[in-house]
């Protein structure tokens, strides 16, 4: 093989050999081509000079959230929206025209919630939308308003990725998890000092996203929880789960025994015995 050919092969292999000797932590971090979190988008397009619709009698504001004041997540937001519009109408509304809320919500927003937001935008002709009440419902509403070019104000989402889409007419009323997590993390470490701690979180989307930001901060402080326990969203923790969170040892055994007792009680109540504590199957219910 010619000298030129050998030099060419060496030139191809040398970067691979050098890279193979580096561990993943030693790889050089390249700056991203575009960092959406470091810049603020502005809207410079048309629309500001558009006249009001002919025959306008009221200004409709959409609300993508539950209209039940007792709703655990959205009840307070619903009351706040109504109070804000009442005060605005008491001060004259919009050039003498009243504001009116157009509400829409689905307990499973991703199934038919998008259709409700579309209806607000193109049928009810709202001027802006307030919602959703959390990260997932806000993400859903954003997919609609990005095309409809309607202002969306989220009163309940702390998921920073909602704003990373760089939609100039999308706003959040509360700080993001990346702002809140370091504050909570610093206070936590101040309170416990050198002691251990346990993190209890829900498997809900917003709780999961916040926990990721909190753990990222704790990792930079070289502190990790002794136990991270995840609860099902909307369910009260059982006694063994609470005990497992308060004492970092023995909780697994207690929870297993409690699950067996609950399962056996349900099986006995139906007159059958599906599984005993040893895991055998079948047979009639035993007599204690």
C-alpha cells in the first residue's frame, strides 16, 4: 500500500482512537446551536391594528379549566378568574363593553379537551384563553393557540418546557420549576443540616418534572435523599407507605404483609381463595 494510502487511513483512525480513550464524563460539551431558554421571543407581526369586530357587544375570555369551586386543582383558579372579570367589569370593562367567561373542561383533557379549546378559538371567538390548570393541560392548549394566534395565560403550570416552544403570545403567571426547585432545595438543606431526608412525590406529570429539577439541584450540592417514594396521584398513602417514608428501614416487609392481608380479605369475602401468603393458587377459601 502506498504511503499516501497509509497516511489517509491513519488520519481516519486517529480521531476514533483518541475518542475511545475518553470516558463519557470527559467528552467535550458542545454549545447548542439554539438555546430557547436564553432568549425571549417578541411578536412584531400584524394584528395590533386590526379593528374590533362589527356589532361587538361583549368581550369573551376563554377559561380552560373546571368550573367547580370545590375542584382540588382548579377550583381556586376558577374563583380567581371570575373575581378578576367582575372587578374589570366594575371599572367599565373594555371601552364600556363587559367581559364574559367562556368555560370548557374535560377531566381527561387529552381525550376531548383539544376540541373544547378549538371551539373557544374558532366558534366562540374568544379574545384570549386562561388555562390550563397544570402542565399537561397547558401543553394541550398551547398546541391550539399557536395556530389560532390567541393569547394564552397559564395560571397553574410550572413546567418550563411550556415556554420553550417560544410562542410569543404564551405566558405563565407562576415561576417555572427550574426557579422554584433551587429555592426549596436550599431551604431543605438548611433545615436538615448533615441529616438524611426522604422525598415523597406523586407520579403526576408536574410532580415528576419538579422532582427532576429538585434532584438536579441536590446533585450539584452532593446531597441525595435516603429514599425516594412515589405515590399514585389522587390516592391517599396507606399506613405502611407512611411508615416506610418516615423510617427508611422495614417498610417493604410491612407493605408486602399489608397487601397480602387486603388481598386475602377480598378473596375470602367472595368465597374463594386465589392466593395465600406463599403464593399458591386455586382451591376453596380456607377456614381460619
